[in-house]
């Protein structure tokens, strides 16, 4: 029985998966923010702002880390047949998953900072709305990587693979 080569999912599938992940995270963030506001009796979005951001960062990290550790897939990744793979074999360690999670924020934060800086320098406040594109800045590096992997996958020694079941030719 020959093993199939590991195939990187197309950018289009990863993009669609990311959009779906965003919709799922919207619900998670909504519920988590509601709980945070109930517990802290926060009645204004700027009250406990740093605490809320830290809380959401932790909640989102728990979502990703537990899904990646359990099956290598979030719900969106399961839908699009994409799996987080350990090229070294075995289950991915929490340390490697935390490294990947933190690194996947680098490009979006740099992009968001650049957008905010451009908005302030130009005086065009509406330019700040482009911050919604920040998560997609992770795709920039894929155009330069020989296997089209994300930079955070390259640095954390993980990779995304296509896990669709191949149809046998009869």
C-alpha cells in the first residue's frame, strides 16, 4: 500500500476556510464578550477594554489549540477537508501549537498597525475600516513559499494538508 503525497490545500480553499472560521468565531466572541460583560458588570465597550481583549485572546486560543490538539482540525477545517499536520510525525505538542497560534497573529497585527498609521497620517478615518482585511495578510508569504505554506506554519514546523479521501480509479 503506497502512501499518498501530502498535498497543500489551494489558497482558495484556505481562504474559504478562513471566512467560515471567521463566522464561527463571531459567535464565539459574541458569547464570550457577553459573559465577560455580565461578570464584570461592564456596560460600555471601553470599560475593561484590555481585560476584554486579553480574555478574548485566551478564549480564541483555547478554541484553536483544543481543536488542533484533538483532531488537527477546527470545525471550518473539517468542512473544507484541511488538517494541521506534524511533518515530524505524531500528535502536535501544545508548545508547537501555542507557537503556531502566536505566530499566526504577526502579519495581521503588522497589517492592522499599518492601516491605523495610514488612517491617522492621511486623516482619512474611513481607511481604518480596511482593518477587516488584516487576517488575510497571512496569505502574503504563501506566494513566496515553495510549498505555498503560511509563514507561521513554516516557522512552527507544521503544515496544512488536504485530507480529502482520494477516489480510487476503477
